[in-house]
């Protein structure tokens, strides 16, 4: 299988561009609605933490998405990063 040439979209970018910005949600408000600490959301948004299954389920409930979407986006991103390290 041929690897993607460009960096895949990190799931936090989907969160920012497709959900938070259109809904006018700050990180503080989104963290409250998700039931997580703002520092945790900030770490995710800055790619310092991967999306966990727990966070994916919380995102699913809040935004009416599938938790698998978030996990698959993270897996694709992680795989690409690992392949870049090995190149």
C-alpha cells in the first residue's frame, strides 16, 4: 500500500474546524461540555495527546459522530508519523 505523501489531518483539526469554530465553542466551554479539563483539551488540540477511546466516546455523544471516526483519524495520523520516523 502506498503511503500518503502529505501529513494526514490530525483529529484535533477536525474538532476545531468542523465543530468548535462553526458552533462558536471556546476550548473552555467545549471541555466543560465534554466533561474534561481544559488543559486536556488544549493538549489534544496541540497534538500533545492523542485522542483516547474515552475522549472519542465523549466527542461522539456531544457532536453526534461515531467514536470510530475519531479513533481512525488518530490511527491514520499516528501511522503516518511512525512511517516518517522510519524513512
